[in-house]
C-alpha cells in the first residue's frame, strides 16, 4: 500500500432544508486502501458515498480525486465503479452484456470486449456464465456479476453500497472475504458502506465510524475496537459494558464501593468528583493468577448465562457495585474450567489497561 | 462558519448528454401548457367576460348562474349522477365480489363480457335503449307497464348510463377487492367470527377507498357525459347538453364557458377527493400480505353465478340489440338481416371517410401519445436536474383526469381559433384532434408508465453514469425493452379511447376531419337511427379487432423481448 493520497474530502457539508445530513466531513483516503463507512442507518454514510459518486451534490466542500477537483463533476465525468445493494443488474441483458456494458461504449470492438468479459467473469469465479440472464443466477452470483461490471472499466475507485446486506449469513461471510482478496489483488482503492460492524472489522484497512452526520472516529479495525474515541463508537462496535463512576483523580475512579485504577489514557485526567462512564469489553477480564492486592480484583455472583455457541456471556453482579451487573465473556471450555454457572461466585480482575473512560456530561 | 452557511449550495456541472433530458422535460412542459393549461385558463377567463368582450364579468357570471334554466340543468345533472352512482356501485360491488371472492365458474368470460361497453362510444347503450323501449321498441309495453312515460328523459339517461359506467366502476372495485390480506381472514376465523361480521369488519373497510373512488369516478363520468343525454335525453336538459347547445347551436361562447365551469367544478372536486383517498390506500396493504384465495361454497357460488349471469345477460341484451338492429332492414317492420344501413346509411352518405378519419386519429394518438407519455414519464422519474419544473409537470400530468372533455374542447376552440394565435393554423386539423385526444387521456397513460418505471431498479441510471454510458443508451437498451408490455397497454388505451371519444372532439372537427363517433351523433340527430347503430357497431367491431391485434402483438413482444422474465434454470 503506498501512502499517496488518492481521495480527499474537505469540509463536506450536506443539508436537506434545515436538516444537516453531513456536517464538515474531512477525510483522506490513500491509494489502494480499503475503507469502510460504518454507522447506524441515517448516519449519513450512504449520502457521503453518493456524494463521492456524484449522485448527490454536497451543499459545500471540496472533493479531490487523484489530484483532480471533482467537486462539481457529474457522475459520468468521475472515475469510479459502483455496486449497489440491489446490484442493479440489467435484467433484460445477458450476463456478458451486463459485464461488458461499459466496455462496448468505449468504442472497443466486439472482439476486444468478449475476452475481457470472460476474464472478468473468471476473476469473480463465474467463468462461462455469460449467456445466462440475471434472473437465472443466485443472489451471491448476481452480486459477483455486479462486481465484475463495476470493475470492467478498471476504475481507480470502487464504491460498494451495502453490497452484502441482501444475502444470507453464510454467503455474506464467504463473499466479503472474496471481495477483500479481489481488492488486494487488483489494488483498487475501495470504499464500502455498511452497517454491519463485524463486516467492517473483518475487511477494512481503516474504518470511518459515523453518527448523525459527523465522523466519530477514523482508524484501523483494531484501533476502533480497542481504543474507541467516543462512547458511541464503543457502543456501536462490539459488545461493551458501561459503568458509571466518579473520578477521584490520579487515574482512580470509584464505581459503587469499588475503587478502580485505570492505567491507560494518560491524557484523560479527570478532575476529582467528575462523573464518568467506564467502558469495558466482556472479554477484558482476567481469571487466572489474580493477585489479592490487584486494585482491579472483583468477585461476584453469576446471575444469568447466555449461550452464544462457542462463547457464553455471563451476567455477573459484582460485589460492591450494586445495580451495575457486568457482562463477561467466557469460552465454553472456560465455563467448565472456572465453574461459571448461574448462582456461583467467581473471582476475576478487570483489565485496567483496556478500560476506557469518558466524561458523562460534555466537558 | 457563518460565511460557509450563507454561501449558495454547490451545483453540479451538467453533463452534455443530460441536456437532452432537460430538453425533453421542457418539451413535455410546453406541450401540457399549450394543450391543457392555456385552453383551460381561457375558458375560465371567458366565463368572467361579458358578451361584448369587456372584462367586468363577475356580475354577468352571477346573473347567469341565477337563471332558472341553468339551475334546472344543474339540478338535473346532479340528481341523475347521484342516482346512477347509487345504482351502479352496489351492482358492480356485488359483481366484483363474485369475481374475487367466490369460486364460480366462467369468471374470465363474465369479466370479458362486462368490458363490452368500453368498445363503443357510450352512445351505443342509448341507441340500444331506443330499440328496446323507444316509441317503436320491442319491449315498449313492458317499459310503460313499469310506470314510465317513455324512454326519453331521465329514465333513459339513468338506464343507459348504468350500462356505460358499469365496466369503469367494476374495474376499480375488482382491484380494491383483489387487494385482500388472507391473514386477516385467518385471524378472524381463529377467533370464530361469523361470515357476516367478517364482511362488515374486514371486507368492507378493506374496500373502503375503492368504493369511494368508484363512486366518485361514476359520478364524474355521468355528470360529464354528453352522448347519452343527447340521444335519449329528449327535453331533459343537463349541463353537458347545455354546453353543446350554447356553443354549437347558439354560438354563445361566454355562457357556454360559464356552464363548462360548472361542469369542471364537480369533476375537479371529485378528482381532488379521489387523489387524496388514493394516497391513503397505498399504505394499507404491505408487501408481506398473503393473497386471499376463495374457498368453494356451493350455495354462495351458485347465487353469485346466477347474479352474474343476470348482469351479463342484461349487458349482452343491450349490446346485441344494437348489433341486431343495425342489420335489420327496416325496423320494426322488416327484420330480415341486410347490410342496408351499412351500405346506404354509411357508405353512400360518404361516412366511410369518417371511419378512416377515426382510424387515423386513433393510430396517431396511439403512436404519438404513447411516445410522449413514455418519454414524459421517463424524464420525470429517471433523470436529474431542473428540479423546479418537475412538480409542475407532475401536477399538469394529473390534471387532465379532472377536466371533462367538453371543457377541454371548448378551451381548444377559444385558444386555437383565436385571431392572432400563431398556432391557429392547427384549428380543425387532424393534428389538433390528436393533440386534444392525447391531452384528454394523458393521466391514465402517464400513471401506467410511472408505475412501470417505478418498478425498475432506481440505480440503473447511476450505474450507467458510472460506466460512462449516456442515459439515452440505457433508455434504449434497458428501460424501453423492459417497459414494452406497459407501452402496449398505454397505446391500446389511447387507440380505443380515440376511437370512441366524443366529448372533446365534438367541437373541433371540420367536414374534412369528421369522426365516426361524432357521426353517430349527427345521424341520430337526423333521425337515421339505423345507420347510427351501424356506425356504433362498426366502431365496436374495429375496437375488437384492434384489441385482438394488440393481444397478438403482446404475445410476440413477450416472446421476443421478455425471455429473461421467467427463464428456466
């Protein structure tokens, strides 16, 4: 991956009447990067994608693609391939005609188009299906055809608008890996819009988490998961426990009767007395080898166990933290190992280095 | 920050291919302005003028409104329309209920026969009535025994209108009753609900909007119909015949405009209600609804079959009487079948040209109307830019539904016959008749096309743009082929209506462009009822042939271009 900037969004604003859909979006995407726009429905991620595609026009702001100002260019004047959630395959044209739709227009002869179409079909794993019609293909196959069509003209930018959400779970996982592999192979800069955090975490080089028309965080999947920049990101990406606490200064926080020491977050110096929220992932706990003097040591009663397959979520009422039960994750083996059952008491420590602290009210 | 807020929103540069779409958009807007808005506006302004042309008109308008003759016509029009609505809607509802909720046999046959009145001008039922119950009618004694003075006047109008409007009302009600969610009935069954209660708590509320719509459409059709009262109305004046008499008979355009305005008001009013009601209806049935499949019930099915046989029998009696009479040599004395009315009444009277003119009008309307409506709907739904003009075009496309043909025709006289209008060369030409007919029936065609286009993936155009394919290529390669079946439907609709319409074109023809449907009117006025019947039958025959041709064409199109729809795996 080179570090060259490929796409640059500067102060993009979009308002519909008095409603602000996007508010001052600044974003830089490098050449060859796979970026996911992640957020709940209505957060503006699709609007942003459509602005990049020229299907909507931003109210103000600048778009630069490969050094070229494309802010007010019509879609046909920009360089991208796009795939929609509905795929938008032309139902009355054969698969070959669909894939070659953009090629024929470039005044290429039939003899040049046919091999390129077959090459693309091979690329997406559907060689020899050019004579069929879209209605004869399964949803997953249609999705690949749409991808081949978007890639046919070798665009510099690939835009994917919720490409997998119309498929069932198994096909979805399979195809997202294929898209990822294909993207790596071709090196095409790619933006994918999704509301599925798991999807974003698994395929993206960087994730842009959006909410209410603003970017909450831009970072690698690991950064977004481990170091969420805001309570929203912590809540939206992955499961998280939220504990209300009061700052006592020097990275100490009181939660119920327990005092917790948060070592990370050197910058988050909260004045004593300030109300804060502590965010902790269910898996961020230690059971083995907890020292008795560990300030994060807890004991608690298992109230309820939710079986999720390979993992279980145990709801634990921690001694000294009334009214704030914790969800802790254990693998099936650990359930036996630590004897985690409803009604049992377990001893564990919270991982202080993973704890994230956010102020409850704005500063 | 505030500077950013105050800056005007960015505008995208327009790709040169999109200019074509904008040009088409402007073209459609101009067509509707010239063919609809301006003529209507002139009718309004004429109604407010005094007879010498000065504009101090409200007084004259009010004075004329208060005249007893006009009030009587208004009263006649209203009560006749209400009565027909009250008769036809329950009859059609029962028929539609039988078609959709029973397991009676021959459903499609029954359905087809009820469509017969659509094939000919509404006049046909009036002419048939005269043969049945007129002064020389076969069942005149029966009619008199029922206590009526004769067929001419209100009873004849009501009866003929019932037949003429039945198919329209039925179509709406069948649609309304087809949209039923079986899950509601299953839930009711699970709760042990009785049949009658299910009818009143599920069926009727479900069809509520359809019933309102059917009633409004029936009312509007009757109050604006002009052919039937003209033929069997006798001395019973209604608004529609008043307009005709004032304009054609007395050349009193100003008063004609006042009456036309009165005619426009209830039509526009019912249209507005209907439009409002229709918007509500779309949300009542969700995509997840389960279609209701009727279960056989011997007694109910038998009763429904008998009812439908009765209705269909009456329809056939009405339709076939005109056919029979048109072949009778000399009614009622010599009923031997012959072509005398066709040969001496039509061909020798040089009315063959009228038939040719009608065919020409219908063909032109079918071709140009379909093209205009399709392009109009396409640029409206599928292209971008010119957002200010779009709502105006949408409104103008819906407006013709609310405008009675007579009012439109009158507007055309005022506008295209006006001295100094550069378009006046069109007056009394076939081109103007075509324009008038296209505009008159624009709304239904437009709505059909919009529905067809809305069922297409909204991103086709976006994908094409990303592939650098201009929109017109996608229009030609994708949109048009997919929409061909809908296109055929619209074109058939235009053709049949152009063949059978009278109301708008009655003001606009010249001796050279005389139309078959209008010729029926003139023949009847001259007392040549035999040739009039022959002409009506000829139109019905032509319409039938055309429909069969369209069916064959549809099959061909399906085989050629729709192979992708249900392909085998």
